[in-house]
C-alpha cells in the first residue's frame, strides 16, 4: 500500500513539473518551488505576478501548480484522481473567465 501511494505521489509530482514547464516556458530547476511560492503569495494578496516565469498567469493556475508541486500543506494534491479533479476545476475557472 505504501509503495503504491509513493508511486502515485511521484507521478503527480512529475505531471506537475511538466505542467509548470508548459505554463511558464521554463524548465523546472533549483529555485522553481520558491518561484511558485512567491507567485502564490502575490496571488493570494490579489496582486498579479509581474515578473518571472509565471508573470501574467492566472491565480487559479498558480494555485494548481502550488497544490501539485509544493510538498507540504493540507491542500496538497497527492493522487492522480485528485490532480484530475483539481485541473478540471482550474481549467473550468479559466474557461469561464474568458
């Protein structure tokens, strides 16, 4: 059971890294988690991200990246099913905003 959970957690993290590269146009590297944390903090204060790889991204998309990639937190997405639900909700939010 623990092995299965560890594998699924690793798959979610890998998908999150791919999503980050797709959204930002930048490779996932040392410091990327700080970029996501900083963008999330700005978004939570109602401010837009003006600089860096996540500049101009929606708060919903930044939140999805945070919940998939930041290793701690009660809202952390830990399963592929959770990722599917979170990403569907995010993309629906983005679609409705346009």
